[in-house]
């Protein structure tokens, strides 16, 4: 199963969107990687929301790319708040919050 996840950095007041097959592992990598990346500059990250998006990695990539291309904080906040969506986002299924 692949997931779309939304991370939030309180220190930077920024969101980050990604996809993965293992949410807990991926959040840990964002918070502890030694590489110098976008997410390493805005630590710590907390999981704001996660969504199942199916068994096909290409579909997860497509949804992630769609959300990022919108460049919309409002859209991200609507996803976090559980608003209903049409189109490509209609297939997302909210995952109960993963524990830190």
C-alpha cells in the first residue's frame, strides 16, 4: 500500500507533501537524515495527515505531484481537516493518525 503524507514544521510554519510505502519510517528519515535537504532545514516535522492511495506507486506519485503543483496552502489545510474532494483527490482514504 502507498500513502500520501503531509508533514508540518511548527518552527518554519511549512508543510511538506510526500508519498511512501511506510509512513513511520519516512517521517523518521525526514527528522533524522544526515543529508542536507529541504526537510532537514525545517525540522522537527510532525505528521499532520496521511492517506491511503492504493497499491500502485505510479498513482501515488501522480497524486503527490498534483498536490505539489497546486502550490496551495489552503488545499493542504483542507486535506488535513478532512474536507471531501473530487477528481484525482477523491480516491484518498484518510489513515488514522500515526503515533510519534
